[in-house]
């Protein structure tokens, strides 16, 4: 795909162009990973974690609550 020129807001934000969001199926609430590679900022869409992957404390707590709710529904 051709390059896009993006404007940075005063809060340091940029909008990912729709054609890129569509190509990677990035939706509101999805998580992307940013890394610095030389003079480039690279964004990668993160998928659902694989079993055993670290997810962070907040996500872990959210998943535990979700599992507890599912268990209660089955009882």
C-alpha cells in the first residue's frame, strides 16, 4: 500500500487510516503494539493471547471475572 502522511495532534495522537484498519481488521478497543525500529514507528495488531502468554494484571483480572461469571451460569 502507498504511504500516508498523518498529522500528530498536540496530545501525540494519530489516526490509523481506514484502509489500514480495514486491511488488518482493527476495530475500536483492539490492542496494537508500537515499537521503534530505527527512525520508524511500527504498529502491529495484537490478537488474543495464546495459553501461557502474559496478558498483564488488568486483563488477567478481567478474564478471571469472566470465567467466574461463566462458572456461576453453569451451576
